[in-house]
C-alpha cells in the first residue's frame, strides 16, 4: 500500500476547540436516513387503528398544524404507544451496543446478561405476592419502578461477580447467563405458586408489550433516557481508545476502568428503563447493534445508529404484531421470532471463524 492509498483509507479529522472527531460521511448520511425512516414509521404506526387517519394528516398534527379531532386521537390515544416503542427501542439498542463493545462479544446484551430477566423477576414478585410489604411497594412506586430497581440490582450483581482486576468479556457472559437462569427459575416458581389472575397479568407483561401505554409512563422513560444519553456522550470520547486495548488506552491517559464502569452502568440503567416501560422485550438489544455495525461499516457497534435501528425494529415489530397477523400479539412475540434465528446465525458465524 502506497502513501496515496493510506491517505485515502484514513477518515479526515475535524477539530472544534478542545473537541476533535473523525468525519465519516457515510455514517452521517446513514444517521439522517434512519432518523427520517424512524419518524415516518412512527407516523405510520399512529395512522393505523380502528379509525384510520391519512399519513399527511398525521404529519400535520405532529408538526402542530392538525385539527382538534385528529390531535385527540393521535396525540392523546395513539402517540404514547408509538413513543414508548421509540424510546424503548433506542434504549435497548444503545444498551446492547455498549455491552457488546465493552465485552467485545456480539452475544453480550441485556437479555443474555440477565438484566432484563432480573427486572422481570422483581416485577413478577410484586405482582404475584399479595398483601404486606409487597402490596405497599406496588401501591407506592408501581411495577415500573420495581422493574427498574430489579434490572439495576441484577446488572450490578453480574458486574461485581465478573470483576477480577478487570472485566473479561467471556467471564461476563458466562456469569450473566448463570444469573439469568437463576432469575428465570425464580420467575417460574412465582408464576406456578401464584393466583391465576395475577399470573395472567404478569405473563402478559413478561412477554413485552406496548399496549395501554400512558404519557406518564412514557414521560418518565424519556427523561431517564435523555439523562443517561448525556452521561454517555461525556464518556464516549474516552471510550474509543478502549477498542485498541487497555494498555494502549492507559498510555493515552484514559482511565479505562472508570470509563468502562460508567458506560456499563449506563447500559444497565437503559435496559432497566426499557423493561420498566414495556416489559422485557427480547432480542432487540442483541440484534440492533449487530445490524447497525454492518450498516455503518464499523468494527464496533455505533451507539447512535444502534439506537435508531432498535427503534425501527421495535416499532416495525409492533406494526406487524397489530396488523399483519390474524390476532393481535404482544410485540415481544415478533421480536423473539426475529431475534431467535439471528442468535443462531451469530453462533454459527462465530463457530466458522
């Protein structure tokens, strides 16, 4: 390779004051394209229902130029569900991108690491155990907050159990699978021993669903996700050198242990927020970063593109679950049907290397 080829293969850098970054035109174009596609898919999701509304009227209403009747149907009745799919998809996509980048393994996702399973176990416990302190907690903070606490606690448990003077990707995955199996066993035991009415309520939530979302639930998820995104943006610049190895990162002055811990904590919280808003929707956090990495032509999953792909995947799956099947199903059934074969593909591809 001559000097001209080297110059062509290196992306140009841009410096704005103390901040510098690499300019990648394809990545910028892909981000704009996915953003536009996500907006159109949200509008399409809102337009479909028992009372169909034209896509042009939906766009006009979203932009604040719609009629009062359309505003009631779109903004009050249908938009919370679409926004729940948007924020949950983004949270799961970014969470999966972080865990896969830190572990350097495409199988590392909140599903595999037991974070979503732990959140579900705590929520099911509060649903199925009646009376006493559990009922008081349910009435005081609700199932969403309980799922958030359960996901955070499980994530911290996996992290501290996997810590051995650093985080090894394979050890993190193996411990996550073990913790996930334990949490799944606890959930199954609770469902077997609970009242049948509580079991029906818990089982619907465990599959992952966007039904009956309210602006209060969506608003909490949006605010939490925005705060976590700001924290991640501050740590993202120091995260890039970690792909070169801990020794190189340390030589560049990066406190790799602190940066890795902060990003993993943000990933756990994002997954817990997603579970608290829609239940443990499976495989979105696994599939979205891998698809984003291939679309962006990057060696590691890009966070922004992963979030947008996650939103497209979740909203699209919800549309399929509502319209393309003879009966309406929870969105988690469709994402599982997509993610299961994709997981097999990743495993086969890893064995062929």
